[in-house]
C-alpha cells in the first residue's frame, strides 16, 4: 500500500508564463521539480508535444517507483516489461493491468511512449547517467521506400533512427472514423445553432477541436477576395495563441500577424458553403451582443453564459448527442479522420494535398517534403469541392 501511495506523489504540472505561453513539467510532492524530467521536457515547451510527453513520462516514473527502480538502475529488459504492462489488455503481468482503472495504451500511444522513453534515457546519458541503457536504445535501421519518398534528397539516406521499444506498426489507411450517416443524424439531434455549426465546421473543415474553439471572429474571412489577399475563396486563419482562458490553441505554430484590423498568415483553412450558412445562423440567432472576448464560440447556459466555450465543453456536447442518437461515443477527432479520408479519395490519393489542407505538416516536415501545394491550386480546389459534395 505504501508503494501505491508513493506513486501519487508524482504529478504533471502546467506552468503558465508571463508572456501567456504554457509548458508542462513533472513535480514530486515531497522533493519538488523532477530535474531529470525537466531536462527532457523543457526543449518541447510550446511545441504542442510537451503535454503528451509529460503524461507519458509521469506514468513511467510512477512505474519506476512501484518497481523500486530509478532512472540510474533501470535496464533494457525493465523497459520492455513496462511497455508490455501499459499495453496489456488482460490481467498481466501484475495480476491486473498497469494504470488500474484506465484503459491500456493503444498502438499509437505505445509508439509515443516508446519515443518518449528513448528520448528521456538518451538525454540522461548526456549527463553520464545509465549509458549502457542508452546504448541499447540508440539503434539505427535501413530506410524504407516510404522514408525515402517523404524526405528531401531521400535517395542519399543510408540509415534511420530505430526504436527497439516501439510496437510493430499497424498499417492502415485511416484511424477511427464517424459511423456512416453520422453527420446528418447529429445535425438533427443537437439542440442549438452553435452545436449545428460545430458539426458542420468539424465535418467540412477538418479542424482539430483546439483549433475550432480557439477561433476568433477576426480569423474568419467568409467572402470572396478577402482583404488579407492570401486566398481568393472564403477561408479561416487558424492562429496559434497562448494564454486563452479556455486553454484552446492550435497545435502547430504557423506565423501570423494582425495588422490594420486584418489577420494574415496562420494555417489557411478553406470554408464550405455549409460552414458559412451555419456560421450566419449562429451569429444571427445566438451570439451575444457586446461580447468583449472576440472568440467565436460561447457558452449558452449557466453562470458562464456568454463566456468562451472550452474544447472540453464541445467534447461533452458531441458525446451526449452521439449517445442520444444511438451512434455510440462520438469524439471530435473522428470528424477530422473522416474528412481526411474524403479529401484523400477526392484527390486521387495525393497525400500532399491532404497534408496541406489539414495542416499536418510541421515546419520540419514541410522542409523534408519536396512538394508544396498552393491553396489556390485548381486541383486543391477541386478536391475540397468534391469532398464537400459541391462537385459531382
């Protein structure tokens, strides 16, 4: 029992900085900041992955305490046991799955955990800690054709980083998507113009929920030839902002500016006619007059009425609507997977179009890929119109 109580002393701590940004680190209730975790996590601050790695790492550090191990004494076989424990779907190897009361990691989470552990212990080795473990983890492999296709000058690549902890990759075309006909059913089931707009914008925009809930009215250029001059057709600028009270933010940091009352830059997302119609229905019927925060989405009930709507509120709304409609659990990211699949089909498998339309490319990824699509490109335009049902 004492061991299990000790595990709870480690926690992820969100840190808000004076400039409005935020980062994540790991604290111990008795000794304070965990120095090894901070060394590893600090370079990821503000890059979108720091929160994920913090929660993956705190699980592992709790397991080390449970096992009576430390980062100095843990071995490669121990890490293999840990990966099997967090991915266990049956009562093994402790008599019950690790992380009691929580679901085991799925394949993507296991790959993320493997990457986190490798990076953590390689960082430890830089300070002379557990060099033997780092040597076992620091492997390379021959590049695949997929690696060469994705990389600039891929034909000269001779090796790629390998991770011996990572599970075998499950190759599939897409992740979990919406049930067939879910969009139409949800539009009938939701109770307000705001919620109908949520369904339409997630369906046709392929937006992450943090991007959607972080939209400001100034980000929306919903007419032809808007004053930003960056896209001829109606569009929205998805801009990374730190410090919003709802904690909503875009995952990637595309450069943007607000000058002379006009937003320029960010990730430009094309907007469908259905999205525009849903927006005007919401603005004309439900958006509060005089809202000073400038955010698009607001809460509609309770003492917080009129204040910005947080991503968690949107998740709960879709969850309730999905169960009422008999669709089961509906998550916001299902809309993004379904949208990506539709655009991929409409673009005849052109991954570059899907990448740029959905904003999956980080700056590093864009630099590695030898092609880039313009948002005004005719093929780009045709693919989106087909996915929206505007072109037969």
